[in-house]
C-alpha cells in the first residue's frame, strides 16, 4: 500500500515548491500561505474530479484489464471515441512540460541558495546579468534531471524521488521543532498552524510511509537513501570551509 501511495505522493509533491522562490515573491507573508492553500486545494479538487470520472467510465472491475494501467487513456477513448487516447496523450505532454518547468525553476533556487551560503560551488550562485535568474544553477539542475531519466523506468523514478522528497520533508518539519527551541526569539512573519500537534502528526505519518516504502521497494527507496548519503560528505566539506554565519538575532 505504501509503495502504491508513493505514486500519489509524487502527484502532490510540488505543493511546496513556491517556497523555494520565496525571495522573489512580493509580500511573501500573505502570498506564500495563499499560494500554498489555493494551489493544494485546487489540485486536490482536480484530482478528485478526475478519479470520479475514471470510476464512472471504467468501473473498478474493469480496470485490471486495461492495458498498461492506462486508465486515463481508456476513459478518454470511451468518452471521446478513437481520438480520446490521442487527446489524453497531448494533455499529459503539456502537463509534463509544465511540471518540468516549475520543478526546474524551484529546484535551481535550492542549488543557488546553497552556493550563496557557501555549501556548494560558488559559480552556481551567479545570477544572469539580463534575466536576473540563477542561470548556472538552472543548467546544472536540468543536466542532473536529464541524467536521472537514464537510470530506470518512470515508475522507478517516481518511487525514488517520492521517497527522497518525503525524507527531506520530514527533516524540514523536524527542523521546525529545533528552530522553535534554539531560536525562539527569531522574528517569524509566518507561523505554522496547529503547532506542535499538526507538524508532529505529519512527521509520524510520513515516517510510517517511509518505513513501508523502504520495505515494499527496497531497491528504489534504497537508491534514494544512497543518493542522500552521497551528498552528506559534500555538505560536511563545504560547511567546514565556509566562515561562521552571523547571528540571526536582530540587533536591539
């Protein structure tokens, strides 16, 4: 069940990507929570509507007989005739390009921020003179993503990326507890709702899925752990080289 859920987790995975570009968002205190809420609710409603249509057009008893589990294409074929499958293929292609564009934009900001903070090659922090974007980080992110497409099937990549992403989401939420304790006086324009119950509940549920994904698909989830482990020595190396950060506590 957990391995199957990894596909659903992947479908929602970019819900927080807008936060990676927070420095470029106007009025982030208002627009970031609004974007996260509207984006997540909107996508959830679209997915629920799509699933309802699938179940109406292709009953569960018939889904197992659909070739290669292409439920969306089968639904479109039944609803629109012979051209339905081609329509779905085109829609998926457009959606894929949009997803790649958004994830590349967001992911490159992480590389850029790491380089700027002294945790990666300084050249990745260079901003394009004309477009004011982290051009080198964008290129690097695109190259790495392209190489990952050569490592396995689409399903394998989904499990690998969903596992790794969920792992870092857990670490991020744990970091919330750490910062609340170690930097309690730090100004916080936005505070997590329902703290500490909701963040704690998220960590428990996410760890449950991580454990069972690892048990159900040790190969791909193990690869995600391996990639994360490979990055740790590099992180420790760059962290040891950078100067001590200035205090985050504002001066009186």
